[in-house]
């Protein structure tokens, strides 16, 4: 699996005045027509996005994801119609995916499946196996609401057990099926230290990116996912030594086998 850019940012679909700044700051901008837009404003938001994309400085389709409404809703049908009117190839983030067949509603499009219900969490491996699902993300707060809970986190900011389980299972499912894994948002906007700690954990766990809801989070996420100079030195040295070595070998006193070679390749791809 090749590495994708890690810093993704939501922007409300009904705020075209924020589109360009969001795209400039992030690696991938997610134009949100679901939770970020009130039901009565969704039609106007779609028109605004279409007008913006037909204007002189549209968002680049390859760096833009459209978060549609849940499959089976009238709002989803209108979102699907909008996508058909756009030029270029866009990926779609599909919320509340509960089974692999949900992704079929966006046949022909790359889908980021959002796992944020109990059913979705239990069926995550089947969802990850769907051919047009290219990435998965989990939604902590929607999952909490679906369970009837009050908060995904404890008082110290760490996730409750159900959230840790859902996060881990989504990551395992994504990697088992060769798909990208996106970590959930950090909702405590001013707490950048907490964000950094969670983003660093995401990197070490194997996530490919982390989604944000505030522009101030982007550089923190990007920095967390960027390897250090020491890591780059180690990775390049290991890979160079591997060119002339067969099987297991030593590098700077460390025994290097295939798992560490894969780790070195991942660091190089993130550099």
C-alpha cells in the first residue's frame, strides 16, 4: 500500500468562503454536506459548491472529498445527483456505513467508509473488503450516540474501552484488506498537546492520516506524521544495506528482518 498525505480537514458545504483556505492548509479537504449543514440549507449548499467548482479557482478533484449524506436518504440522492454534475473524479466519504452493500450506492466512485454505528463497527471487515472502498475512518462521537452513551472519552481524555475497540478493529480491517486507515477527529480544539499525543499514537499504530475539524490542527497532525531526521537516517541506511544483503542482516548493531524492512519502507514513504 502506498502512503497518502495525512492531514485531512472538514469544511462545511455551505461555506464556500472557506473552501480555498481549507484546501491551502490541508492535504485533503472534505466538503461536508452531512452534519455540517442544516437540513433546510443542504440544497443551497449543493448549488454553492457546484457554482464554486464551475468558477475560476475550483478545488482540485484529486484533493477533494465530498462527504455525502447517509445512503438511502433523500439527501443522499440529491448529493449523488450533484456528483454527476461535477467535472472531474471525486472521492466520497459515506457516513454511517453498516454493511458492504452500502458502498454499492456509490458504484464507480472511490469511497471512504465512515464507521460510526454499532452495526458498522461489527461489520467493518466486510465493509473494508468492498471493492470501491479505498479508505476507512471511524467516528467516535456518532458511535457513542448510537450506543446511547454520553462520551467516548474518560475524564483524563483517553478513550473508553468501546471506542478503543472500535478504533483498533477498524485499523485492523483496513490493513487486512489493503485500505487506508483514517483516525477520528480531535474535538478539544484548543488542546494541541492532547492532539499531538493522539496523532503520534495514530502514527505508531499504523494509521495513514488523521481528520481534523479546525485549521489549527493541521500542522500538528502533519508534524506528527512526518518522520524525524533520525528515523529517516535509520530507514535509508537499512534500505541501502538491504540492497547487498540476503535474508536477515545487522545494521548499526540491530538485527534487521522483513518486519523492520517494511517499517523502513513506510518511514521512507512518509519522508
